[in-house]
DNA sequence: TTTCCGGGATACATCGTTGCAGAGAAAGGC
DNA sequence: GCCTTTCTCTGCAACGATGTATCCCGGAAA
């Protein structure tokens, strides 16, 4: 049996509630009493039972993080930073992998997962705003990413359009004119893929370069798909002098395929990505990409969520935060 | 207020305890009663309160996973697989990042983190077996990795020595004679670094190739350190025709540095790694490495831990499991 | 001296479950 | 027809903490 508050109370010769008061920094306790209780706690090695505390208080000190796949480098790095930011403020993060399955996402909103957490960081991929709205209870929820942009929800995101436009402009300014895009999600206009593609088109337009749909290859955002999508373009005889992978793993997969085929990077084809995962810096050649301000995203989203939980943030409508971005010009597209 | 068992009981016209019995699949309930309770549950949208259940039962249905850094690809992939394996059996995984800090590791063994979980998957890096033994309570703990190999603890690991020897032999068999090693941890003999280095030396010995300490570069296992360590060797004028990174990110960092310096891989220098992270397949050139059976490790460690929790595994001494390995011969060292 | 006030401590109920013990009814054995 | 066993369901206590209400006491005010 573990040591309980009762044991401490007995040892200190005070009531149960006084021990509780000491632990919760209640204002009016005589210093001597407080000391006695603290000594007893130290002596017995008492540790508060978090489960009991949760039951009574209704708080768990855990935040939920729903994402598709923790093994994707972007999510792994993000999760790591979120956990550190949360830990600094006394919270833990419980991760749920959805595999982009709608059913999992829905369950995360109302099932046991929700119960275990005081608030949710949610990266929806399969469900839409109304589905979320219908199921989200009164517990705070902050959207991450851009699949759902809706005034009803708090949102922390990045400048997808602007950053994609900036990197496209960079490619254009180095003389590239036929820039293939890998990782489009046809029909999508709000998600990351849609916004980044939009940024790409905006940049082309500004530069007066015509948009060629043949250059756009759809792909689910995984490394292997980056390679196959690029292979598809080459095999179809599409000609291009640059590749913009809508995220880094796609770009790296494409880079790999180019090198297999003996296409020189950046001489024959320049390659750019998006995310600036650790790996991008050390690819061969190193990958030109966009750093979307992951540190800022982690800090702000944890901050916003905790403000909602504490009731410090009271905006009736969703707060939208956009982190800044930074181009990382490297060897693959100088 | 959420719907409680009491509400369900009232709605179904049975006692609180009967509802509990239905939920816990108690044997002796009339089908009609069971049905009535289930209907009431469905109608009211009742969901069991996990916190209350935990308090009463002493189980949380969560497993703890302690590792140094979730953003390291190997750990990210492992965590992802562990979470999936656990989810299949009705458990969640709560991750704690230790940053290889002893204090964090110790706290994970006894603090709140331990309380929140029914069992621990532990990758110790900073503390030793006695420190663990002194603090580990009665809750099950399974060691992952090889920093601590001790008959007192359950352990799921990989064939570090054998696999490292196999890949070294592969390099030797392709004619390489001076194989640099990156990522050694001086003075360590039991951890992954120590065992893999040991395997390397064994293979050299068997092949009758002399061991040259100058070829061994220490490095903490991160990509950037792989690059700097390799640069150090080159700058020191050490000559070699192959590089064995003790894990993949080290090898990839080294690969990057080689390419910056214009060293051709594999023509001038072959490169091999260890872990077979997703990235290895798509590096340029693709990375020869060892797949350490991560799926098996994930399955077996979750299985073992849950067996301990359920009391199905009763061996008084630690159970040691070693997953099989497989060489992945790719372009960087054909 | 009495009254009032606020600091300092306490008792009790409560959060929503599950374990234990037991009650009542039906079924089986002689 | 009685006793035992099996089934079905119930009530109460308990898990370990916190919120509310209350009580006691010493000093200030009347």
C-alpha cells in the first residue's frame, strides 16, 4: 500500500484536510503546522495520488495530441517540441495516431482519449469542421495544421501560402521555369497541400509563368510516394527543371529517384521541400526548404491551449495564430 | 455533468452494481437485463469514467515509454510501433523524453509518471542497474535497448554484436580493409555503442584484419555529430575505405560530409549504418544498414510487459528477448 | 465584561467506479 | 418436501483526494 494523505495526517498530528491545504498552498496555515506536515511528507515519502486528485478535481494535467503518424519526421519533431513545452508548464502529452482514419479522429473527440486529457491539439485529416463541431464538447481544442480553418475553432498554423510562394519565387529567380510539384491533394483547397499549391500558383502568376497542370503530381505525403510520383513524371515524359516537394519527405523521396536516374541535382533539376526537418540539412545534396517556425508553433499552441483551459483566453470566436517562416537555401536549389 | 452509471441504473431500472456488472462482463446476468442496461447506455450515451475506474481498480491502462528524444528517427519509429501494438491490446502509451538526463530517468521510475502507468518500457541511458533496482517498485518494467543488461530485469533487445559483426564482415568481403567507426562511446562495453563496436572488432579479428584505434571516432548519436566526427577523421589525415556508423543518423551525417568533401560513395569510401530507419532506403546513395527487427521488438516488448502486468509471465528472473536482424545491402556499400 | 471578527484548523460529503458479502429465487439431489 | 447448489441481482464500503461548512480561539472593539 502506498502512503496516503491520511498517513501523513496521522504522522503530523493534523487532520487530513490540513495536509491537503499544505499541498495546495492554502493561505492560512501556521508556519509551524506547515513545517510539521512537510516533515511528515518527507519522512514517509508521500506522493499525491494523481488519479484520486483527477477524480475529485476533474483535471488530468494531460493534453491530447492527435496526429496521423508519429513516425513521420515532421510530426515526430513537432511532438517532441510540444511535449517539452507542455512539460515546462506541468502538463504531459498523450499522443494518438489516427493514420488519417476518420473513425479514430472522431473517437479522439469524444471517447476515452478525450476524458484522459484537459485539452486537445488536433490535426484533423479525414473529418470536416462540422463533424468536429458536432462532437467537440466544452473541453478546449486547438487545431494544428490547416485541414480545418474555421472561425469556430482556435488554430495555430504556418504561412503555407506565403512560404510556398516564397520558395517558388526562389526557384523562379534562379532561372527555373518548369517547376514540378509533388504531393498535391486533388480537390483540396484548404489543407496544407491545397494552400501550398495555391502559393506555388500565385508565385508563378506574379512571375508571368504559365501554370501547367501536367507538372502537378498527386501523392500522399510519404517518402516512398515522393519517389514514385517523380518516377511517374519522368516516365510520362514530362519535362521540368525543378521539383517542389510539398513537404520534405516527398522532396527527399523525389531527390532519391532523380539520383537513381542519373539526373544531376541541382544542375539539371533543382529540388525544394517544405518543413525543414533535421534530415534536410544533411541530405546529399542538402535540401533547400522552408522552416515553418516549428518552435513558435509548439510554444504558441501549448500556450493557447493552456490559456483556454485556465480560462485566460476568453475570445468567443476562434483565435488564429500564424507562425513566421524562413527560407533555407541549400545545395539542392541554390 | 456527464452521464454516470447511476443515471444508467435509474433509466434501466436496475441497481448501480448491475450496470457495473454488465460493463465488466460479469457471468450471471439475465440476457433481458443485460439488454435493458445496454439500451439505457446507448440511449443516454453513457461513457465510463476512466479516472474513477482507475482509482477504484488501481489500473490505468497506460504504459510508460521512457526514451531520450522522440525526434530521433529510430525512437520515433519505435514509439509509433509500440503505440500501435499497445492500442491493439487496449493500452495507451505515455511517452517521457529524458534527454539522457539521469534525474528524469529516476523520476520516471517513481514519480507521477510511474503512477500514471501500469508498466514501463524503459530505455535507460544515464543510470545504472542498481539505481533502477533501488527505485523500481513492484510495477512491471521492461528494459529496451542494451544500456542495462541485468538478470534482475526483463529485457527486449536486438542482436547488436552479431549484426554489427555481420555488417562489418560484409564490408570486409567487398574488399574494404580500413573501416572507420563513428559513434563509439569510450569506456562503454554494455550499451549499444559498446556492443556494436565489439561486433566490429570480432569481425575484424575473424578476418585477420588488425584493429586500429585511430579509426574509431566517438560521437553522441545525432546526425550533426556524425558529420563532425567524420570531418574530424578526414582533417586528422586518417585514411579509410569504409565507414560504419553505429546508427543510421550517424552514417547519414557522415555520408553528407563525405559528399561535401567530394569523396565518392561507395567508390572511394563505402558507408554502412545500423537501424534501417525509413530514411536509409531513400538516402542518396541509399544506405546499407542492418534492420534490427523493430516490429518484433515492438510486439515482443509490449507482449512481455502486458504478460507481466497480467501475471501471465511469472519467471522470477528477468526474461531476455533478442529480436532477429537482417542485412540491408544497398548502394552505399554494395 | 461582552461582542465581533478573522485566522487556523477540522468533519463530512463527494467525485464515479468496483469488490465484497449477501439476499432472494430457481433448479437439482435425495 | 427439504436441503443444497446455482443463478441473478442488490447494498454498502472503499479507492484517495478536495470543496463546503463549520468550529474554535485570541485579540480588538464596544
